[in-house]
């Protein structure tokens, strides 16, 4: 039984011109850290090395209206 290998281009557009540009853009950013503020954490907290995070509720639950609605 052979091992299943996913293509490294599986998420890129199949059009050759688009794929070439996508590869170039990806190569320029792939080693950068991933910062995703979608958790509704104030981005200033991520940018300020001296920022205080408070309690988990202050950081994750109170500012996130999805979590508050779910609770």
C-alpha cells in the first residue's frame, strides 16, 4: 500500500498564471509568524510587548460576542 501524499499546491488556483503568483507570494511570507486576531482579542495586545493580559475571561470571553452569545 502506497503512502498518500498531498500536493503542496493543493490550496492554490489551478490556473498556471495564478498558481505562479500564489507560489511567489506564499514563499515571501511562509516563514512569518501567524497572527490571527479573529478571536476578537484586541490586536494592540499582540503588538505591545508590555501589554497585560488580565484574566482568561477578560481576554477571551468578554470581548468575543460569539462566546458570550453561546454561553
